[in-house]
């Protein structure tokens, strides 16, 4: 329960920190940290407009999306306390929950009948396709390293001792961070601020949503950020005491948000056809993490 | 004596490089020939000795060294004639002769080396000197040929080095560190088979660039096309023998282990593919030098068939290697005269050679008969023995395929040579044909007759040396 | 620590397969030189100091500094365009390079010998085949040379695996490096830049069986 509360709290501030960092590096003062939350609340008070060509899928999708993300947040442990839902193999459940949410997003986008949104949906599907092996290989390697298969057991058994386990953890954190950026459609994969036809990926999928639905989708996005930040923090808080774990958690979320803000300020988005190779490169690097784990385990002298 | 030979030869090479005077050039070349022959005779008298820890005068080395010494005489003479006719700058002449001397010395050192790393070092030196020879004319096409040769040989040498590393890994288990061939053969049963397999693969693939087999034969084709005639003769006879020696000695290590049949399979595959490639290209080639180059590949494929077949094939392979050197080098020496008459390499523009140079035409005809292994050529004997060893080894499919491909090659080779000799040339203006002295074809006739004599009536010492060379292999 | 450096080496190989510009290739080669310096320092403890200092100097001075500087000067002098022109799209190159690494790992798994450090073997063979692939899949001549340098790096890593028992072999490998690099880079690429106006491999197809 503790982790769920912490993730919910972190999600309130995460995007605000990102936007604030971007503003400060651009020389502006920028909106307040709670501005995204206020946007969501504003949207939730409004009514929604549904297009004539859509069906029940379009109305169902934002709810399903939000519910899957919220349920995924229930799986993440924190320090020495389990997540609300925790069983063997729950990281596979986690990945496919997020996949279910994304699937509903995609079919809702195609439901609108706009080829524009269909294009965004296909791109989104492609990037998730390439990012999935990376996620599974990393978590599989960690499972192999610790001999357990549930989030809580993996992270609590993960003792970072030697050079190589530290290096592997750092590398895994980097890859997970990039996966988080891909899942949330941030730079350098997808620019959330662009509204040019040829370059939108995620934004174009939610173009037709409005009102409460849009608020749900936006908030689910913030939650996903916080979830991935929590996973990264968990890599380092193996068996720490509550206070230290809290410090590491807050520090990781904050620095993750700042780093995303910096990346968004200083990097342009990759060319569209370079995106695929970048994401696949993550899978290749995660294969190397797997190799490193084999080395550590001595299955490979 | 080996140290003396090497230092003397490389010094002569260095002197040739800096010298610009024609007469001193000739004197230095004569001095080099005397040194080379002196070393050869010394090696014959010191049979089975080891010098400087790394050079052993074993049978195979001495046989090939004598071959090299015999071929080097016409090579240097024809180079001298070629260069003086071209009216070249002294600088390019000095580079040419220095490179040729360095090449011949490195090859002879590689023949005698009994440590694989020493073979490797001298193979690198041959790459360097051969590329200087190929680049002699310094035009665009020569640059292209040189670049291809250098690049592919560099990659091949790296592959050989990886093979040597694997060989040392396989030796680790035997608790030994000496990578000489004698030591490796003595401990061949204790070598780790996994590493030995990899080592053989890499060493074999690397040295196919020198011997001219699939997969790295491509370097040699362009090289022999672009190098001046006498240099191409050296490249396609003695240099290929160096590749053969390296592969043969490595193969001998594997022949006594459990990997014998696997190694034979690998060599069979490479040999048959090489003959196949040679057949395909011989049918469509229009450049006479490239035709000779592809013929060399075919012959090396036949040699390796003999090595892989075993039995009498070992003897036949070494016989074939020596005889092929004589025949192929004489063909390349004759090529220069063809070019002097016609000023063109394209077979379409050549013809009626008998009219312009009867002696040379006889050489070409006889060389064709020898190269396609028709009697009375000595190559007939060796090829027949190789086919017999294939038959005795129950490799009937291989034998049939090889015979079929060789028939096609004889047809392609014959079609081209007979056209050059008898059919009138297309659009050839024969008013300015220079008179070619028959004396210049003498060296080639000597070489060809030597090949016949060695094949049909070999001296006892010769047979004894070959039999001793193959005694290290399982019978 | 050696393992981390070698994994970093493989990551650099993967990065090389998707790199677009020639400058990136040169930077990756310099990075590989530094990684090899670290690995040499950590791996070769049992050979004598003089030998070790020579090998260290060779990796740092030659691989990490001299060759990249020389290559960038070559690019400027011959006005070679920035882009490394591949025959296959970068995505396919990445997949092929990953497959090469996976196959090498599987091959290394079948080694029963416990004396040798398998990670060296994996890195060496991956670099060898990745270098061969880079040579085969790029148009420019200078990328061929860079592919050859990657092969050399792989051969060097393999020689480190046996280096402790036989330092002579490491010296030979160093010699190969210097010889081949000087020969190929120094002499011929300059000539090629002078003679051919557009340093593509297409220019090198004039020697045919006409």
C-alpha cells in the first residue's frame, strides 16, 4: 500500500518538474509545479464530445487505459514492503497490463476512422514492439541473477556488491529510463509539443479525446512516469531501511524528472526512421546485460 | 648460413633500392643470384639440420627452394630485359628490383621456417613486396589491383594470426609453449580438438589468399593481371607454393589427430569450389593474363584434392606443385613476348602468333599442352596420380565432378590458345611488329622440358625427397 | 572490471552498426583504443614491465590517438563526404550485429576449456565478424579501412586472452597492427585519394574479365 501511495504522490509532481526544468533552461520562469494536476482537474470538470463515427470502444478505451495503469502501480514494491498485488511472475503481468492499456488506446485511435490517428497508432505499436524485448530481457536477467520471479523478491534479493553488478544495475537503469521515455512518448522518440502531421506519434492518438476522458489519459501518463521512476529506484533500494528507501525514492523520481526535462531541452527528436533502430538498440544492449548477468553468475567463466 | 643469407639478401635489396646506376643494378642482381644458389646448395648439403632455431632444411623446404632458385634465374633475366625495354625511370626500376629480391628472399625463408609465427612474418613481408611489384606501372588500374591485393591479404593475415592464437590455446592443455611444427606434431594427440578445429579453419582461410583457393583467391587474380609479366610469373608460381607449404604443414599436424577426416572435408570443399570457380571464369575470360591466373587456381584446387585424398595423392600433390611452378612461370614469361607483338592483352585482338614469333608460338602451344596436363607433360603424371588417389579413396563423385570441370577448362583454355596461335587476328596492323629473338624463348623451353623430364623420368634423389616430405603424413 | 570494459566494447560495436557519420566511426575507434588500454592494463599482469609498457603505449598512442587523427586528416584532405554510405539500412545492420553477438555467445557456450576467459573469446569473434560485415556492407573505401581496424581490435583482444602465457604473440599482434595500418592507411589511401576522385568502391570495379 505504501508504494501505491508514494507513486500516486510522485505522479502529481513529476510532470510539473519536467515542465519547470524545461522552462528554467529556456530562461523562462514557467508554470507552477502543480499546473499539470490543475489541468487534469479542469478537464475532468468538462463534458466530453464524441464523434459520430466512433463506437463503444472509443468511450471504453480511456477508462481501461487508466485502470490498467493504476493496477500496474499496485504491483510495484517499495523498499521492504510488497506491492498490493504480488505473486510469482508478476513482472510479466505488469508488462502485459500496460500492453492491454496501450492496445485499447490503439484500437480507440483506429476507431475514430481518421487515417491520421491510425498512422500514429501504427507508429506507437511499432515502438512498443521493439521496446518489449528490452524490458523482458532486463527483468529476466534480474530474475536470473536473484533466482526469484516477482518484483518484490527480485528487488529485495538484489545485492549490489561487485563492480560488475553495479555496472549492470546502472546500465539496466539507463535502459529502463529509455524504455520509460518510449512508453510515455517523450523525446527523443516523440515530441509531445509537436502538432505537425508527419511527426506526431502519441499526441495524434488522443487528438479526438476530450473532457473527462482526456483528463484520465493525461493522468494515466503521469502515473506511468512515476511507476517507471519507482522501478528504477527499486534497483538501488534492495534491502534498505524505510527512511533510506524513501530518500532514494524521492531522489530518483526527482532526478529522473530533471534529466527528462534536460534531455527535452537540449536534444531534438530523432528522425522518424532512426527511431526504430534506436529502440532496437536498447534490446541489443539489454541482451548484453543478460550476458553480464551470466558472467556474474559464473555460468560462463 | 641462414642468417647470413637473410642479411645479405635484404642488404642487396636495400642497395638495389637506393641505387640508380644500371650496371651496378645488374651486378647486384648477379650477386643475389650467387647468394641464392649458394644458400640452396648449402641447404642441400645440410639436409635435415636446423638453423637459428626457426629454420629447418627439411625435404619439402629444399625441394621448393631449388624450384625457387631455378625459376628466379629467368625471372631476373626477363625482368631485366623488360625494364630496359620500357625505358623506365631509375627510381621505379630500383623499386621493382628491390621488391623482387625481397619477395624471393621472404618466400625462401618461409619455405624453410619450422615455426608457424615465422611463416606468418615472412608472409606479411611477401604481401608488402608483392604489392610494390603490382603497383609498378602506377596507373589507375594498377592502383586498383594493388589496393585489392593489399586489403585482402591484410585481412587474410589477420585471420591467420587468429588461427595461430587458437593454436596456442589448443597447446595450453598440453602444458607446452613451443609453437614449432615439430613440437606440434609430436604433441598432436594432446591438443585440444575444439581449439585445433578453429585454428585450422582460420589458418586455412587466411592462407587461401596466398595459395589461391576459395574464398580468398580474388586477391591473386587482379594482382597477376596487373603485375608486370616476370613479377606475375613469380606471384603465380613460387608465391602460391608458399601458401601450399604453410597449409601443408598445418594439415600435417591435424593428420594425426581425430580431426583428420573433418580437415579433409574442409579441403575437399575448398578445392572443388576453386576448380568450379576457375571453370566458370575460364569460359568467359577475355584477358590472357587473367586466363593464366584462373588456370593457376584450378591447378591449386587439383593439388589440394590430392592432399585431401591421401595415399598416393600426397606424393602427387607435391610433384604437381613443383611442375606447375615451372609450367606456369614459363607461360607468364612468354606472355611478355605476346604483348610485345600485339600490344594488347585481350584475346579478341590476338591471333596468328605463329607468323610473328614461331619459337614463342611453340612455347605457348607446348605450355598449353603442359598446363592442361596432356601427355607428355609431367603434369599429366601428377594429375593422373591424383585422380588415382581419389578413386582409391572412394571419392568417386568428387572425381567425376573434377574430371567434368577439367574437361570444360581444357576446352576453354584450348579455344583461347588455339585462337591466339592459328586464327588470324582481328583488326591487327602487322606492319610494325618487332622482331623477337628466339633466344628469349629459350628459358621457357628449358623450363617446360624440365617439367617433362621431372614428370616422366625423375631422378632418384628427387623422388626420395618427395617421399620423405610426405612421410610425416599418415599413409 | 575487465568484464565491464569488454561489455562496453561490444556496446561500441552495436553503436557502430547504426552510426551515420564518418566522424562517429572515428570517435568509436578512439574509444575502443582507450577501452583496450584499460583491458590490457588489467589483464596482462604476468608479463615483464618493459613489454607491458610497450604494449600499453601501442594501444594508447597508436589505436586511440594516432590512427583517429590520421583518419580525420585523410577525410579532410580527400574531401570525403560525411555520410557513411551503407548498402543495407542501419536497422538491418543492427539486427545483423546483434545476431553476430548472440551466435558468438552460443558458440562460446560450447567451449569446455576452463583456462580461457570466455568473454575475451566472445568480444574477439564478435569484433572480427562485425568488422567483416562493416567492410562488406559499406560503399566508401575509408569505411573498409575502418572495418579492418575493428578486426584488428578484435584480434588484439584475443591475443590478450593468451597473452599471459605467451607474450610473444601479443607482440606479434602489435606488430601486425602497426605494419598493416601503416601500409594500408599511410601509403595507399593517400594514393587512392589522389587518383580516384570519388572514393567509392564503385570506382574500384574497372578490373574486369573484359
